[in-house]
C-alpha cells in the first residue's frame, strides 16, 4: 500500500495529489468501488441526466416560490390584499421551507432520493394549480405554506445528490451550477413571467408554471435514477478497486491507484460486472435497513457540535434574509412613484441580479476548484477544507456594496439603473458566498452531509422567515434607507467568519474528529445477502 494511504487525516483534510508518482496526478476522493452501479462509476451521460433533472427541479422550485411578487399590483386591485398580507404569506412560505426539511429529509436515508423527489414534484404541481385559482388572503397564505413544504428538500437533497455523483475536486463547480439554477429561478423566472402577466394575465402565469411542473414531473418519473449507493456485503471486506485519476496537464498520463480506505464503499460486491435493469434503476423506493428516528433530532445536535455547520447555516441564512429583503422591497415599492413599474418592468429589473449571478457562476466555482488544487500542491499535495474560504472575503464586499446601492437608491428615489447595478453586485456576491460556504461544508463532513444540510436549511429559512414577518414593521420604524444601511453593515461583518475559520477551522475539525466518526457510522447502510 502506498505511503499516502497510511496517513491519518481529520475530516476535511485529504490528499489530492500523489507526490510519489513520476508525474502529477489527482487522487479521486471519495474512492469509487468496483461496482458498475456505484454512482461515482456512472458514465458522464448518466451523471449528466440525473444532475440535469435535479437542476431543472431546483429551477422550477424557485420559480414557483419567487414569481408571486410580480402579481402584487393585481392582488391589490383585484383581490383587495395588502403589503402586510404579502409579507405574512412569504414568511409562511419560508416557515414551510424550514420545517419541511426536518420532516422530509430523514426519509432519504430509509427510502432513497427518488421517492422524495417525486412527492415534492407532485406537491409543487398542486400548488401551481391552486395559485392559479385562489381568491382570498387565507388561501394565499395556505398555498405559500404548502409550496414551502413541497420545495423544502430542494437545497439539501440536491447537494446530497452532488456528493453521490461527483468527486471532491468537482464539488465547487457542481454546487455553483446548483446555486445558479436556484438564482435563475429567482431572478430569471420573473423576467419571463412579467411578460406573461402583461399579455395573458396573472392567473395564466400560474397555469404556465403548472404546465412546466407537469413536464418536469414526467421527466423525473421516467428518467431520474436512484443515486443512493447501497453496497452489498458478501461475507468479507477489502475488495480491491481500481480508480482512475485525472491528469492536470495534457501530457500527464492517466494512471491507476490502489483503493483508498473508504468504509462506505470498500466492500465486496456480489454482482461485479453486472448492471441493474432499468426497472431496478427506476424503482419508486430503494429501502434500506437503516433506522430514521435519529435523523429527526440529529441535525440540531450536529448544528451545535460542528462549527463548520453553524458557520454555513449562519452565512447562508443571512444571505437568504438579505435576498428576501431585497425582493420584498423592490417588488412592492417599485410599483409606486417615482418608478411606477408594471409587471414586465419589475421582471426586467431582476435582470441586474441575473447578470451578476451568471458572471459569478461562469467564473468563480471553476476558479475555486482550480484554487484548491493549486493550494494543495503548495501544501505538499494535502487539501484543507478551509482553502475553499478565500473567495468569501472579496464576496462580502460585493454583497455590502450591492445592498447599499439598492437600499439607499430606493430610499432616495435615485434612477433605477443604480438599483439594478446594486442587484448585479449582490447577485455576484451571493453566488460566490453561497458556493464557498456550501462546498466547505460538503468537504468537511461528507458522511453526515444530509443531517448537516437539514440544520443549514432550517436555520437558513428560519432567518428569512423572521425577516419577512418583521419586515413591514422594520421599514415603518427605520425607513428604507436606514434599514438597508444596517443590512449592508451586517453583510460586511460576516466576512470575519471565514477569516476565523481559516485560523481555527482545522483545529476544530481535529477536536471533533471522534464525534464525526460516531455520527458517520450511523449513516452506513448495506444490503446483506
């Protein structure tokens, strides 16, 4: 066994480069098994189909929950609703997003990813049809709650699917694509929906969304495979698997490495060389012998046990709260003088945030994955999870500048282009910050990621819920300008968190290593034969 396999690293530290090889080579982490149906061994096309369907699911989830604000003018004139009702409905939506993850995500351990995806997709279709037919404030609040419950798995389950399918040095890119699809639904969806509202009416906007959700449901039903890997024990462990490595330069050869120690995949497979049938791959339920009761309370224990989880929850939660404040203020106040925006104009206004998001998506995640390989090379081939956090420091400045430009501009009635540029800056910073924080968590604790993400999603949406419920009174008490100055200060203050982790993060991972192994051992599932 090569020397690097004897090294004992804490969670979040691993060897990305074999320094003993005659040419530079990346070591695949995690190490795939010899099973052809191990998702890490899937063909690029098979991975692309599964990941593409998860991305379309995320896109339509955030279209569903974020285009509602385009219709405020019509809700006021036709249904007699008010701004307080809109914020209560939005707060209820975030409550559903927060609480739903606590109830639905444990099911992925017992029954697999596929059934939870399908249940969520069905509920979202029901919500779109209900939204197209509602008439009263109570209905708006109720359907917002149901839509939150339906979409509550969208973030955690998609990131778990990324870990199922991809290697560590690919995580930032995949997480970046996921966050971009989320932002595309949030910012790009309203751009198209605004024209639909103007030309066809706001109810038809919901009917068209229902049609897209119906198509998405059919695609998930017939093409989305179960990505939860369940190794089959046949009486002994230690089966030897061959892993390929990705060369960093064209002239470097692809070589083979002995299998790394990986408890979840280092098992003998009874069906080596055989692939599952289509029926097995598209089974509605993939049941395991793993109990799920612990997963209803374990996320909150993990939240207070591992600093990386708390950091991601706070960072991601504040980001969503900032975004929620932006969306609420912009969608409501832009329909009044001096702007007098209609639905199409409000939709186009989101183009600023969309441009910032797409620029960040096309550049920073790829840079982040390149950066960790470069830093690991300088560190003797060893990767530390905190290497992911460097990009968060300049991103905090983008967030602060964007929020201040938008809030001060809106409060003083400055030209809309200033507000749109502020949205672009915030969109860029949002993608960079979220991608780095979520990928850092993924790299630190991959074997307890499901429970960790439940905690993150709960805190993330809980903070946004509090902001939306309180936002009407907050604006009344401080005014638009002062409210966003305070939010901008909080945004820049958050830059201290990654700095603290870059100094003390590895120490905390070392100290919590035993606890991590204890929690991780509860995640392992096998099918005995």
